[in-house]
């Protein structure tokens, strides 16, 4: 299938119609969806209508934008007016938001055409997309394996060439890890670079929206399209989006690259040897292209996982309180009182993983434990940021594996803590608010793709795209 | 930091979170949550004294909106999605207890 | 039997007079058809985010300055509890870092009441309980309206420095006057823009212990506040004197029954799981901004009252006018030369603060001046003020069009001579000391002038004729 940039350029020049591009995407979805289950909702008619509007604009001589006619998919936790937004939860099954997320407006403004909403771990809580109330998504490379998560549907849709571009949300690795497991590019931008308005919150201080693509250049144009200040999101950074497309051609000459020792068989255990080998090869490839590569120790990152599994559930426990059966969503039972109804609705509406995290977070915030858990975790976060910032005085970017392992079978990590350990390399960037990108770099066990992660400082997207482009060529 | 999490504590937390757990669920969840909390105890090894907690990775302050009314043209859709609506009001079963 | 002292601390919630809500661009307006002043943000829809209304911060700082508070860098925190009136099932409030702290209010009797804090938060929606009783207990179901959800509130918390129901009422009056004067709130208790909760306990007089307190809610007027405090103090004293003790709980004031009733008991302490709201960032008002706001503040009610009393005003009258929120009007009228006591009198008795209409300080000053010069009787002055409120214009024009020509003293004297001539017996008895006949002659003259004569002038004429 064509890349997003190829489609947009052909549509803008009139050589390909948006309608054809969208029809192709819909056909691919129809053929593979029974096997993969990447989507919760496909909006074929609406997509064709929009595609025709793009074609009319082109015919009328106007430019529909940098993503003209590009079929896209959105993780089903981004609000789309009049289109179901379920978070893959029974509690929101069938809910149609009466408003659009900022990213939806921006993408429509750039000429992109939404074809559907993709599956996820319920409320984005998970690393395998097994926690969806509507059944799991399968890895297009091998349907007996998970696609990763929580944005597994968006990763699979791109990996299976159903769409050239999709979007996920990343709270602890939920874009980068499925990108690695499905062999696509996945970007988590700087916290505040992309508006969260309309993204159903999991953990507000960590959540960021980012793209899945088959090429680094597509990820660059996608980031430039969705980034930028939004007055509806207080935490949105009041600065222009960094220009990253420019950085793609720079090469690696003089780029200072630090390889995180703790994630290369150091203090953190449980990495597959092939994953470590590919990451070393990636470092070598950068060096061969002229980069200065060195190991660097970031001791505090060892504690990222612990801090994350206190902070994220704490914020989630509060963010998910509103699903109470009063104003929207599914009320399960009347009960004899409002409280009864709320308890019945929440008990029946949430899956086990969501309940676990709500309880963990409620506990971490409750009287008597706040200082020991949430308060302490927020200080660990400061430590991690200080450590990163010290490293970025010496390095432009850092390098690590994205995931300790390649795609794994369904049910392989049934124990919650074992599953959580999967996020050990991705979590520190969320805690620090820094950008990071996962690039497919050759294969590991069972010929499955390995993802290499390039990390950068606050608003350092240009540098990570620069390195990512080099890795893409060397892979 | 914490002693092993007890079933009673998990039950109390579920109640605070408006969730009802069966005995079997209590049995499963308690050791699972205890394991995560136990893992979290490794942060004890860290000296974080004198460190400010990080609330936001990108420090912003005084982010305001002007006091301007913005209409919402999709009110009917917002009301239509209520599980039970009567005369444009959201209907709920009777409240017991009082507002805090 | 020992004597008891009542210890009272008040929590006052004031709705701020902004155009839009605290964190949502929906309209902030009292009343309205159900669920019309709503927006995805204040309905708490998934994915929506709060953004702070700058005006609410400014109004809260105005109040903080009026209450002599320190204005601090502050953060918003989430107070988590489930309630159908609250769209997100948490309230955005302020917890350990509030905007305003450590202020005070001086009561007219000189007592200083310390303010612990005045913090910003959002209001809840409103439930109507449907069923035979019309109350929560025994309702069949409830209907929720979110028009009020998200309206900015300033919660003003006093230290337990109040010692009587009278002081508590005076404190709320002072607070309300300050809120109205700085334009932060309309201060209407009956519409719920000002809501008072009272923490009441008692202790042996002279002791400084703090005993178990009860929080009284649902107090909808100053009168109820006084009654509720008096009732609750008495209840505590009776319990102690019977060898029992009150339990800490929330109690509701039942205006009809004239007593407090237990609400939800606090046997299990609430666990609100406060934490800083990750969707919002700190508010750190700059010194320049605070000074700009301070410079624009009007003269505060307490200062006005002190000025007037120094200028010879009746303290009680001054207090009434302040609490009616008419301080600024009177201040402007006196600034252009109106007599202070006469102006206060009209502000206390004639002028309806809700219906000021077209009345300007100049119009008020002109009326008072005409009255003082004898061009208007006090009854006529009231009529002129009513007209000014309704129609506007100048006092002199209204007086003319109403035919309130000042009686020429000579003309009046001639009429009096006629009355004396018509009633010689009465006149003789009056001159011999039958004082009650003064009323008879005044009445006759009023009748003859169709009420347009000034009672004071008549009185002067009568005394002069009698002593001649
Ligand atoms: Mg309170
Ligand atoms: Zn309050």
C-alpha cells in the first residue's frame, strides 16, 4: 500500500482520487477485519462522503491540505461527534459524543478521511489489547500473537495496510510498544505538544496522542499536523510545533547518541537477547552514519515502573469516577438508590483490569497512604527528569529497546505485574514528558519485528526524527 | 512502607471506588494488588528528600481563558445520551443520605 | 450551674458574578430552563478539560484584598466523592494551597473575626427530589439539572472566633457588604448565591478548649442563621448538663420546625482522596496584578462606615445602609454635598437596593438638598426618590411636575391666620398650654394646603404666633 505522503501528493496533484484511496482502504479492512479485529467501528459511508468532498475541493482548484485524501483510523478513546466512542468498554458501548476532539478537527482540516475507530485495552489500560470488552485484536504478522497495547487496533490497522496512518494514545508506552510488536513506526510526542482535548483521559499528566505509520516521514507529517497549542487544553504548550520534516535528511553526522545502560542488560532484567542484539546493531548503524555513540547510565529509570504504577492508577481512579450511569453511557441496573445504581453500573460496566487499576489508585490516594505512595512517586518523577536532563547535556538523543520482547501469544502474561513489566523502557519518557519514537529495526525471535526506541529531551522531536530516519534506512 | 495488603483493605477501597467485588474477586485481586504495591516499595531505596514533586512535565503557570460565554449547539444530543431523561432533566433513583 | 459560651465558625460559599462558569464557557446565570446553561466541559463529558476563568480569579482576589488576606500562589485539587449533582464525581476545589489566606473582618462592635482561607471551587448541579414528601428521605426518584454545575464559588472559612448568633449575623452582613461592594457577588441568600454553613460548639465560659462541633447546613436567611445557632447551642448545653455529649455530625436546619435534624452522620470520616488536578496548572498572581486589582477597589464598606461615623452619622443607620449594599451610592451622594444622616435615612428606609433603576448619586443628593432647604417635605422627598428610581430625570423637575411647589412662608402664614380666625376657642386653649391642639392646627393647615406644607415650618409658625 502507498504511504500517507504518497497518497496525499497524488490526491493533491489530481493523479489519484481520495475516493479511490478510501475505497482501497475500506476493501482492505473488509478483507482482513474478520481475522484481525482492529476496528470497533468502521464509518464507510461517511468516509466516502468526505472523500468525495476532498475530490471536489481538488477539482475546484483548492488544496485540501497535507493529508489530502489519506484514510486514517483513530483509537476508540478519541471523541468523534456522532460516531461511537467506546474506549472498548461496556460502560460506554454505543456512546456517541456530541463534540469532536481537537485532533479530529485538525485532521479533518488537513484533508484526512476518518474510516474508523480502533480497538484498545479498555480505557487504554493494558499492553496487549486483550482487555477489550469487544474481544482482542490479533497481530497481523501472526494472528496467534498479541499486537501489543493498549493501542493494538491502531498498530494492527497500519501493519495490515488497512490504513497508512492511525493514531493512538500513549500513557506508559501504549503507542511505542504495539508499534514495536507490529513492526510499525510509533511516536509519543512531548507532553503538551498535542492537545488532549477530546481524548478520554486515562492518566492526565501522562497521556499523549501520537501517530502509527509505516514510514518515519509519514510520522513526521502526521506530528506536524496534529501538534500545536490548543487553548482548550491548559497543559498544551504555547509554542509552535517543532518542524521535524526538515530533520529527516540531516543524517547522523555529529549526532551525540547515549545508549541507556540499564535497558541494555544492566540493572533491568528480562530482555530477550535478540532484542538487545538488534538495539546494539542500531547503535552501530548510527555510529557508522557518523554519530558519536556512548553508553550512559540513567539509574533512576529503574524506578520508573514503580512510580508509574502509582501515579497512573491514582489519576485514573479519579478520571473514571464519572462513569456512574447518570448522564451518559450504560446504566446497568436501577437499584434502590442512586448509590446502588452507580455501584451496579460500575461493577458490571468495567472489566477486571480497569477495576484493578481503579482500586490501586484509590488506595494510593487514600488517607494515610498519600505521602508514601502518590506523593513519593511524584518526587521519583522529579528524580527521573533530573537524570534525563543531565544526560541531555551530553547527548542529543538516547537509545534503548522499545519492548523487552517481541510479540507474545495470547494469555502469556496473565499475571498483571508480569504484563506491567513490559512497559519498563517506555514509561520513563511518559513520567518525564519527553518525546520518544519506536522504529522497526530488523527482527528477533521467530522472525518477529524488533522496535528500537529513540528518546529525546522536551520538544526534542527534530533530533529523534533525525536519528529515526537514519535507523529506517539502515534497517 | 506498607504491610501486605489485606482483604479488608481491598474491600474498603472497592467501596470507596463504588465497585462491588465478589468473594472470588477479592481472593484474586488482593494478592495481585499486593504484588504491585510490593514492587512499588523499591522506590524506598531512593532518597527523594528535598525534591519537589512533579505535577506537570512542562512547567506552565497562569493559563486562563477570558470570561466569555460560548454556546453549545448540540445540547439535544447531550441530553439524548442520558440513560434516563425526563423533561430535559437527568433522572436517577432516589438519593439516600445527604450531600457532603 | 456553669455558664456556657458558644463557639461559632462559619463557612460561607459565595457564587461569583462572572459571565461564564469557573472552568467551562457555559453561561453562569441563575434559573433558566433545565440543562440549558451547559457545555461538554461542565457536563463532565469524557475527554473534556477544564480551563480557568481569569475573571473568577480576579474577583476572588478582590474579595481576598477586601478581607485583608494574603494572596498566594495556589493550585486546584480534586475532591473525590460520588454524587449525581457533580458531573465528574469529583469537585475541583483548592486544598492545601488556597488562593487567599489569613484575613480578617472587623464587626461594627469592634470584634475582629479571623478568616482562615477563601478558596475557589466549582458549584454542583441541583437535584429535585420527586415524591410525596418533596424531600430526600422518602423520595421516589430525583431529577438533576446541571445549570449550576461549574459556577465559580468562593468558600470563605472563618476561624471559630464568633461567640453569639448576633455576631454571626453581623459577620455575614459584613461579608456580604464586602462581596457586593467589590462586585464579586450579588450576595443574594434567597437565590443561593450566598450560602452559609455554621460550625457550632459550646464550652464553659472562660475556657479555651474546643469541644465537639456540629456543622449546620440549609440555613437560607440571616434570621434562620441566628435561630439555628441559638437552637444548636442550647441543644449542646442541655446534652452536657444531662451528662451526655454531642456527636460530631452534619445537621440540617428545619425552618418550620425550628430545630436542627441530624443529616448524614460522620461516624466514618470521609476520604476525599484530594490530589492536585493534573489537568490544571498553578495560579501565581503577580505582585503587579494584585496591586492593579487593589488600586481599582472601591472604598470598602467598613471604611465607609468609619468615615460616616466620624462625620456624625448614626452608627446603627450607617450599619443598616452598609448591609443593604448602598454604601457606594451614599458615598457618592455625600461627596457632592448631601447631608449624611438624611441621605442615610433614605438609603435605609426609602431606597430599595434591588430596584435602584435610574437613581443616580446626583439625583439622591439633589433630593436631600431640596428637602433640607424646605423645598420638599419628607413625604414629598420619598415620592421624588421613587420617581427617580422608576423614571430618572432631575429631582427639581419631578417636584415641579408633581406640583410640589414649596409653600411660600408668607402664604402659609396667611392661611394660618385664617385657620385661627375660624377656630378662636381652640386657639385660646392652645395658647393657654393645651399642647395636644398643635396636632389640630397642623391638620387644618395640611388640609388647607392639600398636604404640601412642611410640618416643620408649620410648627415654627405656630410657636411664633403663640409666643407673639
Ligand atoms: Mg466546606
Ligand atoms: Zn465548598
